[in-house]
C-alpha cells in the first residue's frame, strides 16, 4: 500500500503538452485545496476536521505537480473561472451545493489514467469522491423539507400554468382571456396544492396520534397480575425483544428503575420519543399548506407575466415560454445538485418535460380551434 509520500524528480525537458496538462492539474489542486479549507472554516466538529484533512491531501498533490514542473511551475497558474466561482460560493455560503459540485469534480479526476500521477494520488481522488459524497448526503439531509417543497412546488406551477396558457392561446382566443385563464390556473392550482398538503399533513398527524401509546400502562399497572404479566405484551407489540419487554414491564410495575433497552428512548408523559420527533418532522399543517400555496403561485406567475405587462399574441407566448424555460433550467439544476447529478442534464430534462407538456396542450388547443372553425 502506498502512502503518497513518493514525489518524482523534475522532468528535464517536458513537452509543451505536458506542461499545459500539469499546470492545469496544479491549478485544479490549488482551487480544490482552497475550497475545502474554506468549507472547513465554516464547518464545525468532525466535518471541519475531515475537510481539513482532504485539503491537506490536495496540498500534497500540488507539491507533486510543482516538482514535475520545476521552473515551469511559475508563475502560479490561475484556476478556471468555474473553479473560482466555486471558491466564491464556498467563502460566501459554504452550502451543500458547493460540496455537490466538488463531488462531481472529484469523480472526473483523470489521475487513474495518467501515468504522470502516482497510484496514491489516483486512490486519494477516488476516496475524496466518497468522502465528499458522504458529507454531501449529510448536508442534503439537513436541508429542510420546505426547501425541497419550494423547488418542486414552483416547478409544478411553472409547468401546469405554462401548459394551460399555451393550450388556451392555441385555441385562438383573445390575450385578455389567456391572462384570465392563467390567473384562474394559478389560483386553482395553488389552492388545490394547499388543500392537498393540509389534508395530507393533518391526516398523518392524526394517524400518529392514533398510534401513539396512551398512559393506560401507568394507570392500571398496579392492578395487574404479576405472574401473568400481560404488560410485557404491550412492549413486545411495540417491537421490543422478549427480555427488554419483560424488563420494561417490571420497571412499570416498580421493580426496576433503569432503562432496559437504550434503543427505545422513553420520556415521562410519553411512551416513545419517536412520536414527538415524527410530529416535528411533519411540521404544521397550516404552515405547510401556506408554503405550498406560495411556491406553486410563484411558479405559476411566471408564464402569465408577459400578459400582465401588456404583451399579446405570438410575442407574449414566446416571451412567456422563454421565461418558463429559464425558470425550468434553474429548478432542474437545483434538483440535480441536491441529487449529486449534473445540473445541466437535470435542467435540460426539466426543460424538455415542461416544453413537452406545453407543446402537447398547444397542439390540442390548435385542434380544438380548427374543429370549431
């Protein structure tokens, strides 16, 4: 197993292609080290320590390329514009998006197929991808559900209202009627989303309430037959082992005071803390409904914006679809970053889906108009 400490001697007469390639590698390592060091400054605890260790590995890689380059390492190469932008994001935000992009950069490392890089360096890059992937997963899990709801809710509003106004517009009606249809679609969709979220969250909370243990065990425990000990059946039904259920039952009967099963976290007044956490994760039904209404309405507002500004006819339709396309690329790119995938591909996919829906409704509206004529 190599430890990465081996560094080659400077190459006496490297080719121009080698110099360009090595300087590009050096620039990338400089940028990655800065990004990880910056993220480490913004992080805390174990995450900060991990990021500092990864940054140190990138510094070792820099030394390798500087040694090979020799005098050609000066002046220090400047990272690419995209890398400098990533550095800026790391300094200003330190967000999960930076780690997601860094993960993709590590996954594209060419060291495994470049004989000028050591095997240890290639192994480092492969390990770095997994490290950053793990940190990215933790960051994605920390993102609130409301943020994801914002992206998907806005996307739903975009696609549904864009398809609606394109279908209505293709039927040959006046621009004022298209605007009215768009506003109606915005309100109908937003209220529908809000109502759906309200019912969904309220129903889930009611199901949790129905499943939450009651205090019957505390009220009737003193009257139970210790020899039969049916109390333990309650705890077995909740997933505890035979031994743990027996111990818990004896605790409830006052014979033990210790917590028999650390995997089950109990609090006074509740039988299982998980029920409390589940309610917290669900959030408020009213708050979720209001968020869904706002997110959907925001997305649905974009397709009708040109009509609100006084545009009409084909110009209004074109401007509307351009705005929708830009918004779809943005929401798709964000979804791609959250998934650790290519933002460009995900944005393109969202664009194709949104435009496909709009095209289909436009075609149906055109047919409807032709049939009437």
